[in-house]
């Protein structure tokens, strides 16, 4: 009888483990339980109230493209020798009308190129313990900047936009970003830039320079492609008219046109494009 | 340029032309030293990111078959600041189109401006003029 009970119990445990595995529940070894769980505390009314004392960054912010182009000349990138040689080839190709599109695969412009060369608008959301930047295009263009006092993870999973922590120094948001994928570009245009190749670190000081002009002072530390940190600034201007609200921007949508299939369903159909990503008429 | 396009009036721009902007690719593949002016009929207006596209069937030269060309623009968000909507063009609109062609001769170009022939309305895309806050 006891043997039967043990067998039943053993089978029950086995069934539970199989069920847990099927349900995708991780069965952790006992040692994992000793690591402390860090939780995000629920915000209190005072945390929401504190947001009211932050500077007003509401509205839609569009980068000043003319200034972006100007800054490449006034704040030249300190490329190292190997990087400079690659950049020179890309610049020559662009000037010859054969640009090597860095972003035509529609992967995110990423950090730091989103801040450096984008032409699309963005917006800021302030919530307790966090500043979130939402952008147009790329489909998933956003940055989460933790302002709750946490540090960077010891070994962050590399991502397109990295791991950002921030704090306020007066009306300036200071942002520190690491954990960026080595493949993300340090770009000066859509056709000129090279991968950061790892160990990228970006420090930003973001503040209102004028009531409707936002300034982002960037320090880009990329030891594998730059000889020294690259310091440059970017400026955005604000719109409040509702018609300029940011719209959805799914980069890959541009590779398709809206059609009806044989059954009358509304479907996306690929459109012909050049190697450089330009759309062509259907006959091509 | 090929076929009937040899006869299309081509004007060398005397002044530097402000480059249109693109969200995800360069516009360097367009020849901004060449400005082409043609008449045609809109076949499709794709109001999509990252580049809006306007497809136009150009009026053929006598004896030639009609050709559709694709004009590229910046994003809907940016064009909205220039007063555009997804209804700015509709299929069937007769237009006079000004554009900068692809360098490789394929049937694509960078949109400069268009006049809707029925109304005389001119639609252009000058984002540099909208680089300021507080637009209404």
C-alpha cells in the first residue's frame, strides 16, 4: 500500500513537472531562490505630484534637419583611421549618386543615430520613475529612460536602444546609455556611417534651450571607431497644433501597397524597389 | 532616360535644390541637377511611412505607350506639417508634375511639386520652410 502511494506520488510529481514544462513554466533550481527579487514599487500620489515640477516637454518635437547637416561640419566626428577610410568610401559613393543605404532594411535607426539623423518627430512621456521617448518610424521606436535611481545591469542584454538611466540636474535630464548592440550605426546621414562595434556609451544632457526649442548635448564614447569621445548637439522644435500629432510609422509598410486579392480581401502586396530602397512603378 | 523621355523638357537647375528628406534611405540616388516637368494622371497615392509615394501615368508621346512613374516623398508626418493630407491626391487627378529623376534612368523620381490641372492648386513639399515651432 505504501509502495503504491509512493508510486502515485512520484507519478503525480512527474505529471506536474511535465505539465509545468508544457505550460512554459520555468522550474527553477533551489539556488535561484536565494537571489533577491527587485520589484518596481507602485507609484504613490506624491510620485505623480512630483511630475508637475518637471519642465514642460509636452507636445511634438521635430528635429532641425538643417542644423543636423550643419553640425556634421562644425562638430566633425573623430573617426579613427580605419573608420575614416570606410567613411570616405561611403561619402564618395553618396556624392556619386550611389548611396549605400544604412537603414533600408528597416531595422531601427537605434542609438545614437536616432538622436543624430532622424527626420521624424518624437514625444516625451513623464511617469513616476521613468521618461519615455516615443518616435515615429521604425515601428518600435522608443527609449525607456529609468529615473528611479537604479543603475545599469551588470551585464545588460544588448539592444538597439540600449539601457538608459537618467536623473534631473535642475531642468536638465542627464541620460546615460549602455548595452547597445555593436551593429548599430554611428551615422551622419542615411548613407554614411559605420557600426559602433561594441562598448558604446552615450551620455546626454537634454534641456529646453528656449520655450519651444529642445537641446540634446550628446557625448558619444565608441572606443572601437572613434579616437576620442564625440561631442555634438541636436535641436528639436515643438508643435502643439493637434494636426501635427505623431502618426504611426511602420517602416516596412513602405515596401507594400494596398491591394485586393482574388477573394476580395484587403492585402499588402510587395512593391518593386531599387537596390537603394526607392519605390518603382508596378511594371518594374 | 530612354524612349519618349528624350523629348521631355529637361531643365538644369540654376540654383542648388533643397534635398527632400527621407526617413530610412538617402535621396542621393536622385539627380537634383535635372528637373523634369510632365503631365499625367495619378494612378495611386500611397500615404505610408517611411516614404509617401505618388504614382503617375505620364501622358505618352504620340505613338508611344503610357508609362507609370513613381514619385517619392518624405513621411506622412512631415508632409502634414506642409499642409498635406492623405487626400491631397486621388487616382484620376490630372496633374502637371515637376520632379528630379533617378540617376539610373528607371521610372522613379523625387517629387518637387505638382499642379492639379482641374483647379490650378499647386502642391509642394518644402520642409525647410516648416522648421520652426508653433505652426498653426
